[in-house]
């Protein structure tokens, strides 16, 4: 987390993790809203959105460890 050459700690931001979280939250919200408007259970929208953006679908999220 810190730079050894500097005497002050430098925070390093993992932009890939943040962008993956944004994609997951936005797609879950969209899937939930769509299925709610269709009168279906919202959890089905969450699961479908996750399977679409995951490694088995369109591969927006490819890092399985995170």
C-alpha cells in the first residue's frame, strides 16, 4: 500500500476492482428494475444480470478472484 522510496504512505487504487464493482451494481439495479416492472421476483433479475456480465456470458467481469 505504500511506496518504499517515499517516507509518506501512498494509497494505490485498484481501478479494475472499482470498475468491476460499478458494473455489477449498475447491472444488478437494471436487472432488478426490469424484472420488478414485469411483475417477476427481483432476485431473478439480479441472478440473470450476474450471469450475463460474468465469465460465462459477455465477460465484462473476467477476474474470478475478486
